[in-house]
């Protein structure tokens, strides 16, 4: 028994090149689909989600001056404003229908409920307002206005305003469009024989209100964006200033360290020739010391090449120390600053890095005095104490601050001083004085060398 398989006939194949490429949707179709998607996202997705209205911030200018007890009540101002609008809609309803009747009570609930619902479920309140307005108008026996009775008109306008404030401008535009569609459809289907058509009034008034709310929101968002950008710019400027100061310190310390490493390399090379018949172990040790010193110098030059700017030139003169402080004070005096110097303790030679940092700190402090307190006098105090070096630079207030405008600085002074002090594990305070001047106090620790370690 043989099994016969029946295969379906193959459809005729088009000739080569006859397949048409896939055609995407036209721009018009994509625009309509995108618009419907945004409409669904704004007005239908989680329309009745719980989104309570937050209290108003008490940091506003007009709230700060209120008594403490009133500030707590002022935080509920938005909620009270919404409730007042609901009361206004209720009063408008009471004009046409007695509140004591059953229909009057129902009409009052229909106009007040959507307004109060905006405090918790704003988008849901919009849909409820449309439905409640239609029912309220049907309950009005006179039908003097269509499709909104006076109370429903105020209620729906309040709902549009509150929801627009609580959402984004695109949602406000969708609500206005849906309101227009609802109004025209209601008039064309059911309201043709009534006395007054208030769709035009609703659309004009709501458009003006929503436009004002949208402009306010756009302005607020722009201010927040500018504030965020300014904050980010200030943060980046601070980081750039910090990096520039660290780069400057690295350049200066390179010269100090390179000098010492060069001395080590030269002494290690010359040491074997100063000893008669040195043992091989000693010669090998000095060769190792010299090789390590040369390698360290090479790495220092490589690091300096990374941090050096294109226009940076290696100084020919050695880096300054506290011994050059008198020359600095003379230059400052020639610039018009009256400055005194006081030294306490036994003057001794300190590590070159400490001396350089101390010199730069005093230089920057005096520069700040010239820049921010022109005409003021200053005093520099240097204290050689056990375990470190103390510095104090203090200046008085400018003699006539109202007549002399201080020169604006770049903001690098305090940052540079703090970086130098932090590099040496020191301590620094910089603050105004009670007299109106400024004081900079620094302590730079220096490890003491015992005689047995020398």
C-alpha cells in the first residue's frame, strides 16, 4: 500500500526584481498615530491615579514675613483656593435652582465634586467634570444655556485651570481640544433648539486661562533649567579652578624635588671617589642610588610634561623661600599696602616644600588684601614652633569702603592656599574679623629630626 502525499500548489512567483520594497507609513499617518498615543498617555492612562496636591512651600518671599503659626496655615493656600472656587460654582448653581430641593442638592454635588477631586485625582476630575456638566444641564428644567449650566461652567473652567497647573502644557491642550469636541457635539446633537449656546464662551475663556497657565509653566521650567545650568557651571568652574591650582603646585614642587634628586644623583656618583679603596658592595650601592635618582628624575619630567601648559616656561631662578619674604613685602609696600612683619621663635631652615608653600600663602593673602581691601593695612606673623610653622596674615577694613570699589578676583586665592595646606597635612582657617577685615591662619607641620637620626 503506497501513501500518496498531496501538496498544495505553489503560488506563481513574480519575476526577479518584481518585489516592491516595504513602504513605511506616511508622515501624516505617523503624526496621527503619535498624537493618539500622546492623548492616551495624558488623559486615559492612569486617569484616576492618586496624585495629592502638595502643600505650598513656606520659603516664598511673602510667606517668610508671616508669623510662625500663620506660615503653617499659609502652606494650605492652594487647597483653600480650590475649595473657594468650588463654593463659587455652588453659589452659581443656587441662583438657578433652590439648594433645598432634591435636584438642587444633586446639582450642587455635581459642580462641587469635580472641583474637589482635582486635589487628589486631577485627570479623573476632568472626565468627571464633563459627565457631571452634562447631567447637571439635563437637570436644569429651563435649559437657558447649553451644554453648560452657569454652575457647571464655573466648575469645568476651574477644573481645567487646576489640572493644567498640576500637569504639563500638552495635557492642557488635550483637555481644551476634548472640551471643544464635547461642546460642538453636544450642541449639534442635543442643543440646537435651546436659547443660549455657551460653547464659544467656554472655549475663549478657557483658552485664555490655559494659555496664561502654560506660559507660567514654561517660564518656570526655563528658570529651573537656567538655575540647574548655572549650578553645574559653577561646580565645573570650581573643579577647573581646583585643577589649575593643583597643576600650579605640581609645577613648583617639580623644581624643588628635581633639585634634590639631582643632588642625590651627583653625590651618589662622586661618593666612591672620596673613599680610598671602597668595597665593591659600597660601590654597587652608590650605583643603585644614582640609577634610582636618575629614574626618578625621568619620571618627574614625564609628569611635568603632562601638567605643563603649552605656554609654560621653566623658571630659571630657584623657587622662593621665606628668606625672600622681605623682598615680597617691599614690592607690596610699593603697590600701596602698609604691611608689617613679625617673627617669633628660633628661625631655622625648613624643608624647601614647606618654605615654598609658606611663601606662596603669604603672597596670595597679601594679593587678596590689595584686591578686596584696597587702602587697608596688613600684618604678617611667622612663628617657628616645635613641630611646624605657623603663619598669620590679617588685614584691617578699607578706610573708605563706599568710595573704593574692590577689584574682582578669579576666586583662586583661598582655593590655592587650602590645596597647599592640605598637601602638607596642615590646618588653615580663613574668615572675616569682627573689625571688618580678614584673617588667614595656617599651621604647616614639620617633622622634627632627632640627633640620633641625623
